[in-house]
C-alpha cells in the first residue's frame, strides 16, 4: 500500500515448527458446468447506502455446480488467495488479476478494510484491545484507495471473490486477534464491512464509480491475520453469515470438513523440496524457512524460487493424481526476496490451471461445489489420506449410490 506494511512475522513460527519436526459439460468435469456472464444491462443498477457499493445483478463468470454422478471422478479444485489485497506501486493486484483472466483462474482476494480508509480518517477505526486509529499495516492514501477500488471492481467482474483479511492485522499475545472474544471479532467484521460500504463518505472520493456488488452478501469468508484466533472467530463469522473460514494452521491435503457449520479451508502442509519437512502453502512460510528476512542473500534467489515453485507443483501433483482434495494456496502482494515468490506462484498458475479436470476457483466457489455434493460422497472422500488415490479407481470408489 501507500503506507508501510509489516510482514506477518508470526507465520514464521508455524513454518519453522513444521521444519522442526475452462469448463465443459458436467459429465467430464466433476460436476462443474460453464456459465456465461449474465447480461449486466438487463439488471438495473441499484445504489446501496452512500453509493459506495451497488447491486448490479448476479456475478459474472460463475460456474454451475452439480452433484457428482455415481462413479464420477471429482475435479481438482485449486484456490490461489491473496491476503490484504490492495493495489500499490508494485501493481501486483492488477498483474495477477490479468494472470487469472488469461489462465481461466478465479481467485480469492482477502481485502484489508483499512486499505479503503485514508490515513487522515484513521480515527474511524476502533480496533479491539488497541487505541482508536491504530493499525499494524497502516492505512491508505486516496491514490491507493482509487487504484484498489479499480482492481476490486474488475476482479469481481472477472468472477473472483472479495473476502476479508479484516483490518489492523494485530498478532501476538498483546491484544492480537488470537486474544479476541467472539464479540470483539464481530466488531472487527462489522468495521471491515463498513469500510467497504462507506468508502465514499470516508474518503470524499464521491465521483468514483461504486463497487458493483453488495458487500453484505458478497462477504462470505476471510482469513485471520497470522492465522490466529479461529476458535473465537468461527462463532462470530457464523453469526455474520460467513460460509467458510480460511484461518486454520497446518491443515493436511485431505477433503475439507466444517467447524460448527462453517467450512474449514486451511492453509495446508506441503512439501519443501530438498528438506525433510513440510510447511504451510503460503509464500511467507517458504521465506521463513529460507531467509527469515524479506531481503535475503540474492545469490540464493533462484534456488529459493525453484524450491517454492517445485513445492507447489509437488502438492498439486499428489492431490491431482491422488485423493483430488482441493489445494489451497495463500500469498501476499509483496516483492520479498526480489519477487521470487510472485514468480513461483505465477508459473504455478500457468502450469496447473489449464490441465484436464482442473478448476482454479475462489474459496466461495469451493464452498458452492462442496454444498452441491451428496454428504455421503463427501464423507467417503474424507476417508482418503494425503495423496491416496482410491483403490480400484474412482468408478469403483464412488460407484455406489449410497456413498
């Protein structure tokens, strides 16, 4: 952003701890059919509130999900997600939005609400357990807000999801999100939603076009800062109408389940090529096991970049050729260690999203797919371990109607 952002250092703890120890017919795509963009001109635009957001009709480019037919192989779902999504001078939001468009990949952009709040209005933010106007990632300026709004509009129109990374990115035991109560989490969620729904009033940028969605219905999930506080976040998220949470630490590459009615979509333990341990499927966790700092030895950049790329591909391959569990990948719009992690992610998108049966989707779309399936089939899929292909093939494994 146009202010100083601190790296989520506590993710390194999880990483190092691990070290210590193009759709077609439904018949061939695992219950996924393509859906053309609805004609937006057929739906009148309805401004919401102060005109910061609007109802423009159904979101374009959303797949239609159906139940798997008996014996049908599931699609390989892959989610590329971005924490704190905002457009700054690096222009990585706009870059990856275009990469997604070129590779038929919807993504999830977890927006930090304070990225739509100008620094001279920071007192509008009342974070739990911190002084009014505090934020570990700063705020934004009006140029940054304008640029971020442009990318949010285009991303949603491309078919991607706008989730939340909440607001001030507070971590640790001194008032961090892991110490918050459910009611404090509800306050944080309401404020994150409010900064999106009232950016015109808060910034004075009233001449800009509204966002083309109603955030009160668009917002169905998020990822907590530093992957902390899920225990008390889940009841708050459920009360606020969320359908999933992506804040778990160290999930395995198995089929997801729910926590108290909310889909649990964790970052997953994936291989670190050349090392005897796995780490979380996020750029920062590879960094933490390589350089620790964000500006390590340039001589190591090529090797470190290959290591992350090869780790992502290894994780993809073992799911794709094994249990077909969704693969969840998290990243930040940062140029850490010379941008090697951004290149690793971009190369991975280009390599995997066009493969047969692969659907690069948003978290919301994964929730849609899961909700469309027979619960008995999902239960059977959960019996498959990491990388475990069904004995006798998919036709035999999912052939029985009773799952």
